[in-house]
């Protein structure tokens, strides 16, 4: 099932202008609106967040807006520049998030994230990352994910939430309470529907089709069917002139898996020739299958390092062909490399040189594309005495080797988040004689410790003066545990004096 992400930029015009001239010229603390002329009248065409909070809306007379807000900054609207910037933002999203991205003018983008979200840890992680990046750029953005373009577009603009993800198969139910204006109908049609008592999409969907189609034309029910996912609404991806790509059109539609595989390999070979001419390697490839019904099926792959090996890239693409639904046939295939990096030849090791590291990037790429980019990582030691901070995740291909500061410490192979335990121990320095963990009581037959770990005040002021006393405990069952007491056992300011289990030795 298709999954579409609609990105709504409610203050796009003013946000774009602020980025163009700088926050020093147009500070966020000063309300900003853009104006345009309709005949001899000056009307507000766009507002920023502050002006919106104070009651200014697009379509309002500029004179009225100036009465509502003292010191209101008024600038001329730049419609063409806003549209160009929206195209640029679509290219940005194309390189980062989805192989199918298109502007949704005048204030949004539409992304087909079918089969791409798992590369970022799921739909929620993808949406969160996108909104976080835009917020860092001082661009206000809302996002919604649904089964169709129409549903996602309606929800992000009328559901009243900054981030919304609708489960598969639930989009129709989710948009029924929304107003009919959410269907992207002409304003005149929306007003006439309200006059005859149809305010929501659910009320419209319950009416007989023929009388309304005769009165308002076929576009009314076409919009309804698109929003419900009954009718395909193709997304024409944004065009990137400098994008390295190859394509092949077919006189007769194709659809057999073997045929798709054959042409996938041929396109990969053609693309690698172009990459070689440019001295580049691909970090991501997008393969678009344009169906006879104008719908685009897409598969994407990513690599840990720049690659232009035909055999390797073909294998990664072919592994995903089974996810393509050809429908009544494929008219055209397009293979592009939206993310590339310089790739130069490396010296082959000789018998006098040190042995090269085994080439395992092919395995990394296969696993990452199959299970998701964030699922494959390696653990690297960090120079920190706090156990939960002493290890961090890194990409398999990262060059970092970690720190050796904690190598001399005895640490359990299995580390938990600190879990409270009930312990019987004499203060201040005696280990527990017994403790209860997860409902089971353990008797301690021998112990080692304490090992004192002090809080890192340079990381958090709350850790100033805090300590932990760690003990290795061997239970009568033969199991060995790693527990600590929060505090030094004498002064309450050093910790709560409660006991926690932090790890277990295998």
C-alpha cells in the first residue's frame, strides 16, 4: 500500500524571506506580513507566526493589520521566488528522504515514502528528523502521513496537529470529520456545498453521486476518490538538472520479474559509466518504474561508501524488485543517483605493504538495505566513567576507533538500564547481604567493591557532588551481578542511597 507524506509550510513566504535577508534585518520578535495588490487595494498575502498569533490573516487589508499590530513590518510578496525556493526545498527532501518528491504549491511538499521509511527507522523517525531539520532552519513545518496524497494533504492542514501518522488502511476513516475544503476543491464549490448543508467529507461521501456530479462536474467526486485512495494521483518527481540518471522507455509494457531484472542490470551498467566519467560514486540510487496508469513504483538503496561497481549495485537493486507492483505494465524505467561523492582509485596492496582490511562493505550494504540503515552499527568505547555513557553506536564504516580509558575496568558484558532493587546492607561501605530483583530474592555469598564513580558535572550540573558505589555480587545461584548504591552511604547530598542493578556478568 502506498504511503504519502504531506509537508505543510504555513508561513512559507515570510520564513523564506527571513532566510534570504537574515534574522538581523527581520528579527523573529517583530511581526512580519507580505502584501500584494488586488486592483487598488493592498491585501495581506502571507503572515509569520507572530502576526498569525495576533489575529492577522491572509486576505486581510494591510491597513487593518497595521491597526492590530504596532510596528508591523510589511514587505512586498515575491511569488516567483517563493515558488523557486519551494523547488529547491523539494530537491533537498529528494536527496535526504524520498526518491519521489514534488512541490505542492503554494506552501507544501508531497513525498511518496513507500518502501523508504524503514531506511530512517520508520515513518515516525523520518517525520521527526525532517521537522527537526526544518526547525533548525527557522522554517515552521507540519507533516502528516497517510495512504494517499489527498488524505495526507487534508490531514496536515485541517487536523490541527503538527505531526500526524495514520495507520495503513485508516486514512478514509480519519478524513471523514474534516471540512470539504480539505479536498482541494474550488472555493466557489466549497461555499455552495455549505449552503446546501454539506460541511464535512463524511457528509459529502454519504450523498448520491449523480445529482452532485451533474451540478458540480466530475472533479468533485474525483477529489473524493483520490483522497479515499480509490483513484491514483501520480506524483511527478521534481526535476534536478545536475542529477546523474539514465532511463529506458518501452514500446510495449513489461511486468515479468525476469524482464525487470534484466533491464535493471542494464540501467545500472549505463549509470556506472556516467559515474565513472564524472569521477563519482553513488551513495544512494533510486529506480522509478512508471506504470501505464501513471503511477510510479520506486525502490531505493543506500551504500556505506561511494560505489560504482555494477555487480554490487545491481545485486542491491534486484533484491528489492519483488516489492514492485507492476500493475498492467511498466512503460518506463529511470535510474538516478541523487546522492554521490567523489570516488578515486586506490593502490592495490603489494607483498611489501601491510595487509588490507577485509572488504565487508558489500555485506554492510546488503544488511542495511534489507533491515534498515539504523539497524547495523558497531559499539565504540567513549572516555567516560559513567557506564551508560562509556559506549556509543557508530556506523560500521565510520573511522572512529574509540577510547581505551575504560579498558582496565571490570565491566559486565550485559548492561541494563539501572533497575531498582531492594537490598539489605550495612552503611556506609558494606555490600548487600541479600537483594530482591524482579520479584526474586538472591542471597549474596561473596562480593567485591566498592568502586566509586563520581558524577560528571561538566555534562550536567545535576551530577555535581553525586557518586555511585558499585559492587560485584555473586549469588548462591552462581550468578554474578553488578549493582550500585546512589550516594556514599553517609551524606544525603551525594545521592538517594537507593540500590540499583546495572548489569550482569555472563
